[in-house]
C-alpha cells in the first residue's frame, strides 16, 4: 500500500495489495463494463476466465470496507456487480 500523507490518512493501491487489510472507507473507481472484466484478459484467456479472475479481485476490494464503500463507473456498470438492487444504494450523477 502506498500512503499519501496530507493530514488525512489516505491509502491507495491495487486489489492485490489490499488483501488481508481493512479500511474504514473504500472507493473503487472505474467499474464500467468496458474495463471490468479486463478486455486484455478476456482476449487472452476467454470471458469466463476473465470474469472469474476479476470477480475474485472485486470481492477482495469490496470486502476491505468496514464502514462505507463507494463504487464508481462511467457508462454501464460492470456485469460483475450484483443485479439485486436491494443490496446497495445507487446514486446517479
């Protein structure tokens, strides 16, 4: 994990580097269908393998949050997110 220390303790890193850690709040950006599953991984290993791999990484990122979680996307959200809208609150901006 890399730390940007500007008064508030803000950390950023990859899904891999967050394994085993917890944070009060987590922001996961770029969760659009065009970016996740990773198009390069899909081309190399197929859509099912890419969805499985990126789904596991997304799970790691989501489960790091203790208090709050913000997921952002442009365009359509990734198909790896749950379709049951009762599981989360969606805000369009």
